[in-house]
C-alpha cells in the first residue's frame, strides 16, 4: 500500500511513502516537475480522463528542476509507523512537499497498532 507517490497532488509531492515487508519506506525526490497544471474535480469520468491525458502530456514534457535541499534523493526503509511519521515531519520541516493526508493516515495506523498492543 502506498500513502502517496511523487505523482500525488498533481505532481507536487516530494516523497513516495509505502509499506513493504520490512516496514514503512520513504523515498525523497531530488527534483520536481515544473508547470504541471492541477486537475479540476469532475463528476464525469470521461471529462476527468481527457484532462488527465492532457496533464500527462505536460508531465512528460515538463522541466525537472533540482530541489536542492539536504535530503534530496535520500531513502529511509524499515520504519515503524511512528518512525515514519517523525521522519516525514522532519522532511516537511526541511522544506519538502508532504501531503497532509499522509500524516493523517499514519496517525490512524499508529492509533490502530497501539490499540492492538497487548496491555502489560
């Protein structure tokens, strides 16, 4: 399961966060696409698909610019939910784009894991 990908939020996300057998993994981007238009909300799937295809054409032609921050290209593997939450907080503080919904989802996983832990 992925919490977010570089393509999340109309290609503005600077992290790829996902679960693997060894735990939560975070890949930090080293560059960003420039000039990718946001997709409007659509009720009609056909209209959305047409706009998405236009967006993807721009993505393939868009310039990639270096982010230039201290964690560019870094990877963090085998993290617990709490460690991932803390690392993403650090990553966001440094200046990378991390969607807020990732923190919400991780907090839910932290809460669920804590509620399933045996009481001592």
